């Protein structure tokens, strides 16, 4: 009887952990990210992949062996295309984690797919683990496509 109880507790704990991870997957989370002007190494790594800090950018890490990364490609491309006519249209930058391990380490990318949203000043504003929902990504990105008042 004790073994069945232990097995049930372990299964329930695993189920709870899995549900917690699944709820977090694909959510747009606000970042307390650094400004591009604060860290020269970070700035150089981001500039090397195309984040210049002039317009907003969506940077998504992927790899050839990552299945869900194809879905991220479609979602990001669709949202960026929808916002192409805005005053500051965002960039769509895909980064192969195998080709840019230093940038992945700098941004603390622990799993694929991982997506970042940078504003026009190069500040990390949002981070998404997993496949983002199109509406959530659009809601996060839209305010960044309008120039800030001076």
C-alpha cells in the first residue's frame, strides 16, 4: 500500500510540474533587460546579428534540429509583416544558436525556441520561451513601433 501511495505522490508532483511549465510556455514576459549602451560585449554581439538600436527588433533563437522553431518563424514573420507599415517597422532576426553560442550565453538562452523583443533604443523589453501567440507578440511589439516623444 505504501508503494502505491508513493507512486501516486510522485505522479501528482510530476503532473503539477508539467502543468506549471506548460502554462509558462509561449507567454510574453517583461524583461528587466539591459540597454545596449550599458555593456559593450552585449552591444557588439547584438550588432553582429543586426540589432542596431534604431528600430524595434524581434530576435528569435533557433536551430536546424528544433521542431517548434518553424512555428516561431511563421508567427514572427506574420506579426512583422502586419507591422511593416508602421513608423518604425520591426526587424525579424533569426539567430542559429549553434552559429552564435556567445550571444545565446550572453542573453541566457536555456532552451529553444526563445524569442526576444528589443525596442528602438536596443533595450530588451520582452522574452518569450516557446512558441509565442501571434496576438500576444503583436500586443507587445505594436507600442514599440511608434517613435517615442522627445
